[in-house]
């Protein structure tokens, strides 16, 4: 049995001669909850529409459940791809109630009302089946759109910026609800977002897209801790960078000798996250706190190095007191990432694990 719900190979799409998707290849296993993350205009929605069949690629192929649906002169229409889609604006029919909206995709298959009830129960809307769309909250409308996409039993469900129309106060709860519903259904899901927190917290697989290309893919943890470029690192969250010289599995920098995640020799720059930086109370420390932002659940410290460079440290909890002007030492216990500089040596292959 084919283990991939979606397989895209060498997909390309241009609009009026301008490339929107450039040679994208990605395989998505069954049951994955994948995020396609990238800045606005990077081509992620176009890639989603290519998978759905709403756009035709200029080249490349797409397989759904091992069956080719696009490529080599073949273009299976959207309704025959076994793909459900939740649009950014939900696209509910205003003259139909909740149950009728969910049943819309079932009519051609002669499905019974039992399927509608089953799906509404799955998304927690079984008590609202006779409500009209304008009588629902934004979160409830999203659930109706999700139920309509799930009802026909698709292989894959696609969600385009599913939380963009929700108030900020609702997003966190609705995100958790969506994740729970998708996981209970066991379906493969791909959602497009430009929100890094959203992608990292919801997805179990993540692909970062920039300027029409998928630049890195993997688990959210791996991408966050070991991004392949400076640009990916900063896009995924706060990051500290320092010039360094790589010596195999260690690097020499202003902070001393640090362990690195990827073997490397030559000039480069190390990357580590603010939460990796642990300040140590030391009145004679080499590092000076020049600013502090207090959030309650955590606080962000700005530390000035002897060179004058500023480094961030994020400390969880609210009980440790830090003052602007205070001197501290620092400790970094976790391995850091290292990138080649423009004229530095290339990274060496990652060493084999002996654990």
C-alpha cells in the first residue's frame, strides 16, 4: 500500500510569465497534520490550489493516495480528487442552514442524513443543525465549513489560512478545537498560514516556503532548532547570531567554545534561540542587561556583549528579578546551529548517531 496521501513532484506554476511556484516537491504521509508556512505572496496558496485542482500546473505531477491526478497531460477535476477544502472565507451558502450546507457535497453521492449527523457530531455542532450561517459565531462557521469538507470522506483536507477571519481572542481556542477534530478523524490535513506560532504549535510536519520554493521541510522542532539558513531561522522566531569558527562538532565564538548540532569547519555564524541563553547572577559578569520586557509568564532580557553586540535571553517564570544595568554571566547548555558565511567552508555531513 502507498504510504503517502499526497506526492508532489517538480511542480511549477507561472502567472503572466511570473513564477508563483518553482519546482516544488514534497511527500506527505497519511495522517499528517502539515503546515505550509511562508510570508504573504510566497506561493503557498497557489501550491494548495494546485493540489486541490483549482489551478493547473505548467509542469510536474501530483498523486493523491497513490493515484495520479495531475501531470503528463492529465488533469483530474477537483470534485474527483478525494480532496476536501476549507476556504479562507468559509464560503457557506447563506440561504442554507447548517445541515444543508454540510449535506451539499453529499447529494451527488446519494448519502443519507445520517452522514450529516455523524459529521456534525464530530465537529461539535449537532445541536445547531437548523441554524443559519449568519446566526453562528466565526468559530462555528469555520466548523461548518470543516464538516462540509469532511462529510464526503476525502483522502486529504486542505485549509487556506483557516484562522485569519477570527478575532485574536478566539484563535487559540479554535486552533485547539481544529487540531483535535482533525486528529480524531485520522485524515491527512494541510493548512496554509503565515503565522509562525500557529504552524509550530499545530502541525506535526512543517514546510517553509519562500519566493515560490519549499526551502526546508521537517518536524516543527527540527526546523526551529536547526534551520538551514539565516533567513529561515529568523522567520521561525527570535534568534541570536554570532560570528564563529567551526571545528567539527564545536565552534569558537565570543562566548567561548560551544557544541554545534551539525559538523562544520571554517568561518561561519552560530544561531541559538533566546530561551537557550541562561543568565547567571554575577556582579563581575562580562554581560550587561540593557533592557528588559516583562510579560508575567516570561521575560525577555537584552544582554550587551563585550563587543557591543546585543543578545536576547528569554526566561520562563516571573520570580527571577533582573534589573537594567545589572551585570551577569551566561551559560548555553544546548548545542547551537552553525551556518557557512558567504566565503566560508561548506557544512560537513551530519555525523552518525551512536546512541
